[in-house]
C-alpha cells in the first residue's frame, strides 16, 4: 500500500472538520497512484499533468489561523515540496490543486 509520506510522494492533502467532522486524506505519488481514504486510484496522464501544473502555481507556503474562528470550519493541509501548511480558508493559489484533490475524494 502506498504510504502517506516518503520520497516518491508528490503531494499529501488533508481536509478535516466541518459539521460532519470529516477526516479526509489524499496522497499522490510521482507515478500517478493516489491513495484516497486507503483506496488506490490511478490518475490518467492528463489528470497528473493538471495536478502538477496546479501545484506549481502554489506560492502560499505558510500556515494561517484566519477563518478558523468559525464554528464547523474546514481545515486544509497541503504537504508539497517538503513544506506543510494548514489553512482554514483556501488561498487563491491553492484553489486549483484543492479542487483536483477534492475531486479524487469524490470518486
């Protein structure tokens, strides 16, 4: 089974909280294998290209508590290129990557 950390991991995404108390995690490795809630999913080549392009646009690499004061908020954490950041509001530069990773959660 694909690990959530390691040298071959491209990105790890976590979405937690909300009214339902979600605890979702997606890990995508360099080969295009995603581990979604402990299920393996193979990304198509176009999906990997789109995800890599979205990740390259990320420049917000610091965590922030802004938006966390709201009851039942979601917390979003991205680990990419050796950096881990947690936000309660998705920064604009994260949006495309988060949407792609959320779509994997919906499969």
